[in-house]
C-alpha cells in the first residue's frame, strides 16, 4: 500500500530529523496517514478493528469528561 520495499525507509521517516540519514515521509504516506486519522477505512477493513476503534473512541471521550480542567 505504501510501496516501501523494506523497513529502512520507515525507520528513516521515524528517526530524529536532525540525523543525517533522516528522510521526510513521501506525500503518499502523509495522505494515507491523514485519511486514516480522519476516519477513512477501506471497504474490506476487518470488522473486529472497527469495533475496537469504536470502543477506543468511547473510552477516550469518557476520559475527557473526567479530566481536570486547567
């Protein structure tokens, strides 16, 4: 999906940007991450993951309700 041939490009994208071998993520990776974070899922996304995400969202909302306000 990301068209990455090995784990090295992922490692380089995740490392400290100050390192000489660090690389920014390609535009396709950024678009995919943004789509995922916005809630988009492919039609063949496993149903058990959708249920897990719903439970996680509910738990995060409950945590926000009890979080002390600054």
